[in-house]
C-alpha cells in the first residue's frame, strides 16, 4: 500500500504549520470586522478545525480510490461535497456555540459570509486533493517500477538457473572423467555408467516440456543421479529411499526435487570427508505428498546461517507460483543433519 | 622425482595413476583424499610435483596451497571452474581439464620437466594464489593453521584484524590466529559494509563494536563486545562514521 503524504513527517509538519498560519489569518480577519478576540478565536478554530479534518479525510480517500486518468471530475465532486458538508457543519456548530445575546451581531455576519466561506473551503480542499493525486500517482509509479525490476531480476535468475540445471557442467565432466578411468579398470561398470548418465540426461531434457510427472518417475531419475554420484565417490555415499505405496502414483512438477537432492549432495557429500548417508522419504498425508530429504553437514564449513542458496529458493518460488503458498518448504538442522521437507498439494488430474 | 595426487574422487586419482605408469622417472609416493591429508603429506614427503584438484571438501585446492609453507610445483586438475580457469590462463599456470587424454597429460609432464622446476614457476603460483583468494567461494571464510591443526574461521566470527609484521593477526572469540597475508588483501576480500579499516594496522567488524570513545588528540578507541580496544585514527573515524550511518 502506498504511503499517505501525511505519514511523511516533513509533509505532516508543513500541513500543521499551514493550518496554524491559516487559522491565525482567519482570526485577524474576523477581528478586522470588529468582533471580539473570543468570537474570532472560536470561529477560526471551529471552521479551520473542520476544514483540516476534511482535508485529512480527502487525502485518505484518494489513497484508496485514486481515479483513473481523465476522471478528475469525481475528485471535483468529492471536494464540492466535502466543502458543503464542512460548511453546513461549521454553520451549525457556530450557531450553537455563539448564539447568545452577547454575539447578536455575529449571527447575521455568519449568514452573510456563507458564500465566501464555501468558496474558500472548496479551494482549500481542492488544493489538498491536487497535491494528493500528484503524490499518489508518483508513489504508484515508483512501486510499479520497483515491481518491474524485481520481476525482471527473478526471471533473469531463473533463466540462469535453468541453464545451469540443463548443463550441470561440474557433475557432467566429473562423471565423464570417472568413466574414462573405469574404461581400463572395469569396462563393464564404465558401460553401465554411460547408460545411467544417458538416462539421467534424457530424463532432464524430456521433463522440461512436461507439466507434471508421476512421483515414481521423479524418484527414478533421482536414483540415477545418486547412483552416478556413488560411482564417483565409491563407498563414501550410501542412500536410503523410503516411499509408501500410494505416493508413487501421485503427480508432482518435474525436476522439483532435483535441486533439493543436489543441495543435499553439495553439503552432505562434496563438503564432508566422512562416509555419508542421504535419506529420501516420500509419504502421503491428508492428500498431500510429503517428501523429506536428509543429509549430514559439517557445521564448521557449512553453517546454516549461510542460507539455503538459490537451489531451495527456486523450489520455494516454483511451489508459490503453482499453489500460491509459501509454507510448503521447511528446513531444519539438528545434530549435524540437515532436513528439507517439501509438501506438495494433490494435483487435480491425480484422479484420472 | 616424487609425486603426490590430491583429489577427493578415487576414480579421478586412479586415472592419473594409470597415466603415471608411463613416466618411470616420476614416483607416486602418496594419494590424498582431501586438503587436510594433502598438507600433511606435502610436509612429510616434500614432493617435487603435486596433482591438485580444486573442488574438495572443507578446504579447496587453493586454500590448501596457502597453508603449505614452501609449495612444490603444481599441476591443477579440474572439471569445470570458470573462475579458476581465468586465473590459470592469466598466470600461465598449467592445468588439466577433466576428462583429459594421456597425450594431454604427457604434454603437461614434459612441459613441467623442461620449465616448471625453475624459480619463475613458484612466482607464478604465488601470483595465482593472490588472485584466486579473492574468489567468491573464499570470501565467507578464512583458513588458518595453528600448531599443525587447520582451522576454518567464518568471517562473521572475526572480531578484528591486526597487522603484525608480514602477517595479519585474526582475533576471534577463541583467540588470535596468524595468516600470511596483508591488510590490503583482507580489505579487498572482506565485506566493506561489515569490516572497516579504522587504522593503518587495524580492521574491525562493526557488529562487534559496543561504543567508540575519544582517545588523545583526534583519535578514538572502538570498544568491542569482547572488551578489546581497537585504535581508530582520524581518517578511520570518518570511514567508521559513514559506515555506521552517523
């Protein structure tokens, strides 16, 4: 929501200073017509207090209902309505408070100056309205510009991530290097790894086009990925994948879990020297698919305060775009184990 | 001549081993799984040449080299690291891109046998380390060695830095650690909105400051949460005030 100009202390000060000056002038003018200071003060405070209130209300109304361009007639009507209201109310209160024999000259004076008062009130409220329309238009524009910048930055990041995701150069070249080593020492395993790598790359390429895939398929490509990492790192990596019967048939956005598992490998395997186990468990709870990925981490080099990186942020963003919910990804760390939990609401076409 | 291989992937080591069989003049004396083992092995065996992977757990290849007092000749091996490749190119240091052929490997060895053992190789390596230690991956931690043990200090844990001859003393909650670097180096790698050079010989983590007291003419003292008192010069005070938004 845009700020009102009256929320900015500089403008608020100017606003109040203006009313003090204006009330003072008003007071002087009434004195000039020969009324007592008391009468002049009461008249000035009541009329200008009401006018100031009306200006405040108009500013707030415009904050929520800024007219479209060329509809400024509504603003004029609004100002006219408020000036009539202020005048009627002012006349009523002044009549009540100064209706005393001591002020008998005042009541006709009040009636005589009705049109002048109305005119001044109308001009004042119009002034306030013009200032507010200019202010809010500018604020809105600034907000739009900010939003546009944010959106552009996000799409740029996403594009970069997608490129990296497609290539995964580090993973790819290291896998090829492992195959190169195996060709001499263990040709059978080398061939096996070429098949795994091809299947994984094919799955990555194909899935870009599809909207939703079965959990089973997603798990298969994750397993391929983990198998390749196992060949690279030998006995250091072991995996535990648990899933319940129902979950395999449920649908999820493709490659949603890949960045999560990559993250687990990055902190769990690339950045530790001990043997590690990466656990993936998939279950269904109240029509929600619940996926947890657990990896050990080294608190010395990968303290959680360094953030979760772009990998997990992209998962959060995708889930937000799909389900408009921000509570679907949770992370926690305990006893040097980092846990990522992802909840995926049921997709409509699950029934078919 | 003695050779050591340092790589966290067993298969990557085995391929170098395989290629080394064709170079009987080179004797493989150790294989290391990570940078920690690498530092130990280099000190123990004083090799003539090491094959060094860059991406390794906990400390990377460059950080490992910084911990070695008199590093041997290095042939870097890496799969993909744009930042490092640029540094290699600009400092004419030899490297092997995985997967590499035996032909490429032999070429690197013969180049090293011809030229690598002279002094200029060492100088290039020093220059290279200077460049890469300002790489993004090394900006959130500092690796130091204290009585043989390697410590990784996250930059948030640094209270202040103090120049001490050719070293910089890094003060943390657990005491001071010496690092063979200049203050200028830390000034380039540390986040300028968190670390301020308050004095020719001092740099302070502003999140640690509790108050700033006047001290002698034109000078100030920053009092840290730990109770340490860090000198602030006249120009340092101006910098400190602008970073703190005073």
